[in-house]
């Protein structure tokens, strides 16, 4: 027998924002962040890219291998220096 439910059950989550081991890319000259799309810039962290250090290295290495200008440095996800 299959039970059909209507609506969504309540889900409990302990999610409290960005995990501690995540980083963002920030341009130190303009204080702009890398956009979450992986290209472009954004002023705040609402639409800024965030990921693990390994993902950050891969993103940076890909841009450099394509001879793209890479002005960003990795910082803690909350905006502090890495």
C-alpha cells in the first residue's frame, strides 16, 4: 500500500550559515567578491561564490590555465583573511 502525503513534512536542520571550512574569493583592491556563477563580481556576500579550498584551487587553476586575469585571493567565507 502506498501512502500519499500532502504538503511537506517539517524538517529539522542544524544549518547555521556557511560551514567553517568554506572560502570565498575577494579582490583585495576593490573588496569585490567573485560572483556565485564563477565569473563576474559582486559587492556583498549575498551572491558571492563560496566553496571548499579544493574547489577554490580548481576554479583558480582553470582560470589561470585559460590565461584569464585572476585578481582574487581566498578569504574565509565570513570575509576574514584566510
